[in-house]
C-alpha cells in the first residue's frame, strides 16, 4: 500500500477528537475545553453517549482499521471483500464489545440518557451490515443512514487499489446508498488531488468536476462553503449540520480544510465545532496528511494514538 500516511492522518485525527465525540451542547463543550492549552486526547472522556480509553478510535475509524488488517492479511485481491465482511462481523458482531453494548443503545432510545455507557458504540450502518451478512444478502451495506462509514471503510483500500468500480463495491458493502457512495468518492478524489500537490485541491476538484452530473450536488455544496471561507468555523458547522449525516458532515469538513493552514489547526477547529467531530476528523486528517505530508501530523499525537503503532510498521 502506498501513501499509508494518509490513513494514519485519518486515524490520529479520529483519536484526537474522540473524547469529545458527540458533544452537541455548545455550553458543555466550552466548559470542557475552557482554559485548556490542548483540547485533543482529553484524558477524561466527555462524550455523553459512550466511553472508551483515550487513544482508541471511534466506530468510524475502526471500520477502516478492520479494512487495513484485512488488506495486510489477505494474499488474493479477489478475497479482500469477502474477508473484510467476515472481519466486520468478528470485530463488531456477536461476542464483541460493540455488540455487548447494543442492549444499552436500544434502551437509550426509550429513556433520557443519564451518562455514557462503558465501551464502544456500534453505528447503524454497521449494525445493518452485520444483519445483512448473517442473512446472506448479496447487498450488505446499511441503507437507513447517510454517514461516513463507507468512506472510512474504503480509505485504506483506496491506498491499495483505486479502481472506481472496486471502490464503489467497498463503500456499498457497509453503506449502501447513492449519497454515501457519491460523497465517499468525492472525498477520495479530493484527497488524491491533495496528494498530487495541486494548489488549492478543493477548488481544483470543483473546476475538474463542475460539469460532471454524478457530483452535481457535491459541487453545489462545496460552492456554498467556498463563499463562507472567512466565516467562523463553528458557526458554519452549526448552519450545515453538526451531526453525522451527509451532506452536513462533508460541508463542515470542507470548511475546516479551506480555512486552515495545517493539520493541527484544522483538527482543533473540527473538535471545537462539536457534534460528530470524529466523522469530520477522518476526512480532514486524511486530507492534510495527503496535502502536507506525514511530518504535518504532530508526532506527540501519533504516539498517543493506539492503532497508529500498527500502521507505522507498514509506512
């Protein structure tokens, strides 16, 4: 796999944001970060929904870790997707820490949530994927939500094989909707442009694909963000959506990218905007790692990221 520092960039960014994942209340968020020089890798979990050890990644990036492990352990290209699905069930399914917390998650829907549950949180797309794999459906990806799981799954695969047909197949294996596919592919293309050292990769993408019908909505939404480049990042994220869904999560990420000069400032900005910071961080972190290189990722952050050790072995 080439350019593995790009996946490292996504992983470190996710772990950096994770202790403040899903904090939607701006007053509480400000209270948690007030007076702190460093707002990444908070030792004490502040996510109101789930609590895992600082340095570990959210369920978003963990889908990518499953793909990464699948890629390094599978010899035949033709078996990657089959093995990936098997590993998804193993990592997230029955017997896993994710699955054990599912009863609590169902309970959360019926009661007022009092405090974070201990252990990781399984996402809707992955839950549907596991159920579809177990019932031998040919189409396995989740269809109920439009979130970043497909992008997170495909990012390491993209560094191994960038065939568009294969990329779409991987995205749809965990997130099977047109919106999931379109925005995940747009992210990969922007990351690829950044990695090619093009000046202003986001505008380059707009120029290149402005007449492409497939990316029509993506281009329209990027243009909205480009007009707001100098606006306050947190306000822009609030305007287009702090939650996990496309297009809001994509638009918030784009604003962090065009209004920041480096990896560190972009991730800090992403965290301060609140909400589903991890889904945005996975795109922003990969982008800046591609655009500015491995050295742009703060080395103390890499050391604090638990899955980074395994990725560094292959860089």
